[in-house]
């Protein structure tokens, strides 16, 4: 399965030791694909997912010099991607709505007819069900099951407690089980 | 593990096949040194980002554009733009367009033109007439689904039976117009092949910068050695020349023209290597298929001395009964992926316990496989792209690939149920299938070895 590369992100190098451009670019090359896939699952829209990930790396780039703990670089980007996905899902701004509409018009959405057919019906149903979950449950599910993060790492990325991660995951699976049973 | 968990993990994994690359990160100039707040994980507003950096970014883009323009003009004496191809595929993960001929191979009543079609719908988008007095005979595509090279010859018309005629070469590109995509044609500076030269294979590099041509001169006995030449698309210069072994009967690489000049016996691995495969018979009489890699940095001359064997393929399984999966013994049925890590094979045979999952099936009683991926490093099977459960179609299922993506996770191909004289043409990826219109007119389920490959270029 070629998703392995996304499940074992390369550790970030100390930001202070490398220039911002080289450091952020290296981090992007090692992790962007996995993060875009994560965002695609969250948003169901390839273009929006790439925008969110690019924005997250822009944020890291602008703040590179003040990143005191090098180990936080990837965690920061991951949290930024989650934030970006939340913002996009909620449609907080007019720009988000316009971009999503444009993406749909351009048939670049993963929900477009062309892209969806590349997924089996089974997978389509599951992913649509995942996207109907409450935000916290969806994030916990994706970070644990797709990104392969531990409960502790998931908790840090979501800025919630481990206990909340466990309960969110449990509720997500229960809800998914119900939704998928009803649909079948 | 719950069923919902299993299904969720599988569905998320399936996304991998849809998102295989991302656009490169383009960073603006460095941020000002003094910033008031510590890193808190906030994403800066896009409006502010563009507002403050628009001017320097615009200036940088302008400088880069000028530099690119200078390179383009320098590389092409005529001043025409050099062919540059993007390797980014549409979100569907398959090429948006393909090129084919505008008439069946056997039609010799008029000059053969080229047709641009949409992969998903099969709709004809544009028809390009050949240069006056010529007829197109071969096509090959770059990695971007919109840059091609075509060769043409003089009368008599028709694609079939065109071996031995002199070829001239054209760059064909998809351009956008107000009414939709169109094709443009530019004659290349590659020397016309002499009369009596048969084209055994053509392959355009992923970036459309180089064209590899395998040919042999049709003479009476003894037949001459084949030549593999690599040309610069921009200048027409011969960059490399290799010769097939003198003691081997051609064709050593590729085959003869059968419904168009062959375009699948060579594969580019990135822009620096070529892969080709050979069928031979072992002493026992068992057919063996070998994949060889030829790096462009190796010395010109003897092709075998400059190549290395990267894989010996398992022979195809017996049809009609359970047998280990293997690849069909034909040069067009093995496609090396652009990243050079694997090959996808059209073949037949049954699966075994070592295969963990076949996504397209509802029940774990599957066992007939048509397309599979193998690692070039280990030689082991790494992917099953299509298959059928016993009982659906018996054991007699064959797979014929016509396009594979750079990583080998998606293949466009043709899966035939031999016993039923029917088949499925479309996109196979991780066991799921999406039907596509058959890409050429005519009897879609009568696949002649190589003929479909030679008539389409993705």
C-alpha cells in the first residue's frame, strides 16, 4: 500500500540550523502528500485540500525564525492543516465559499463524477459517512486511522485530552457503524 | 477490530490512489525579521499574505518568466517554443486526453489524420489533418497528456502496412481555444528516416525533450542490426545511438508495425533511463520475459553492454485452470512505471494466500487476477489492480494494459474474459474499476496483440 510514506513522517530538522526556505521546503516535500490526503478526506475537495496545506506551510515559513522547539514544526503544520480544514468546512468566509464553488465548477473536487468513480461504491459510502461525523470525531478518526498517530499525538494535534480522543473515536465508530448499516 | 473500523481504514487507504502528487511549494520572499507574537499555530490570512507580498512575488515571477523565455529561444533555432510538459495529471488520476488515428488501420482510401479525444467520454474534441501528401503512421505521448510526437509517411495512405516508408516527425500539442481544446503541429528537425527503414518503436520522454526511436533497415538476409536512437526534440540532433546484438534476430526491441508504429516496447524511467523488455525461450522451451534498463549516461554502442537486467518476469499462468499469476509474453503487456520502481503486467493466473485483499470483490473467494504490479527491486508482486472471483468468469481472464501512471497504482487497460469473448475496458486501480469508452473504432473485444497500443497515445 503506497500510503505508508504518509504514515511515517520524516522528523523535522532543527529550524535554527537551516534557512527558512530550505527547512520548510524539506518539510513540505516529506509531508505534504500525506497532509493533502488527510485534508482530502476531511474536505472531499482536492483543490481546497491543497490550498489548506499550502497555507499551513506558508504559516510555518513566516514564523520559522521564532519556532523555539524544532520538534514542533511538523506538529504545528498538522494543527494548521486541521485548523484550515475546520475553517473550510464551516465556510466562515465568503472567500472559502467562492473557492469551493469554483473548485466544483472546475470539476476538481474529489466529489466530482470523474474522481468519485475511481473509488469503489463501498469506499464512497464510507467517506461520505465520515464527512457527516461531527468535527471532533472526524478529526480523531482520520488522525488515528489514516495518519497513524498515537492517541497522545492525536491529542496534541487536536489540543484535547487523550480521554477525549478515546471517547471521540469510540463515538465516531459507533456512529459510522449505524450510518453504514442504515445505508446498506 | 470492528467492521466499521475496517471499512473506514480501507476507504481512507483508497484515497491514496487518487492523490499521488502535490504541486511544489512556492515560497514568497523571507518574512521581516521582527514579528510581535510567538508561534501560536494561526494560519495567516490569505488576503494579508498576498497584499503584502504581491509586489515582490510579481517581480520574481517576471524574472523567472524572462529567464525561461531566454532558455526557450536559445534552445530552438527556429524560435518556436521548446516542448515542455507538466507531469501533473488531473484530479481523476488519469490523462484527460488521448491521441489516436481518425480511421481504422486498414482504411487506405484517404490520408490518415489525428484525433484528440477525451479519455472519460471518448468524445472527439479535435481532428488534425496530416501535412499535404502525408499520412500519419505513429504516435507517442509525454507525461502531461497534451504533448505528443507523431510520424508521417507519404502515400499510399493507411496506417497498416506502412513499414519501410520514410518518416517525418511532428510535435503535436493540445492548446486551448475559446471553443475548446485544439491540436497544433510543428515539424521537428529530426532527419527523415530513409526509405526501407522500419520503425520498431517510438517513445517520447516524460518531459517531451527527447524522442527514442528503434528501427531496423529492411534488407534481404542477413537482416541488419536494430538501432536505438535518442533525439533532441528541440534541435533534432541525435544524442545517443545503440545497436542490437549482431547475433540476435531482430526485432530485439519492439516489433513491426501492426496498426501503427509500435509505441509500447520502450518506456522512459524519468528522463534519464529507458526500459525495454525482451521475450526469449529458455532451454526448456518455457517463455521468459526480461526487463532491461538502459541509462542515457552509459556509452553508446552495444545496447546489451550498456544495459542491465532489472527483472525476469514470471511466465503467464495457464488459462482454464488454477495456476500462479504470471505476465503475458509480449512486449506490450509489461509497462515499467515512470518512477522506475515497478512494472505493471497484463497477464493471467490465480491468486494465492499471499495476496491480502482484492478490493473489487465483496467476498474473499476471489482468485483470478488480470493486472498486477511487481517491484523491480525485489521481483515480488506488490499490487493487484484487477481480478475476478472464481465463478464470475472462470479462470480464463486476461489483462492488457495500455497506460499506467508513474507509480503503478492506476492502469488503463482491457480485461478480457476469454471464454465469453467479452471484456472490460477502463481504469483499474486497487481493485476498483471504472469503465471507459473503447478508445478506437471497430470491434472492441477482438484485441489483436499490440494493435490497440499502437493506435493510442496517452
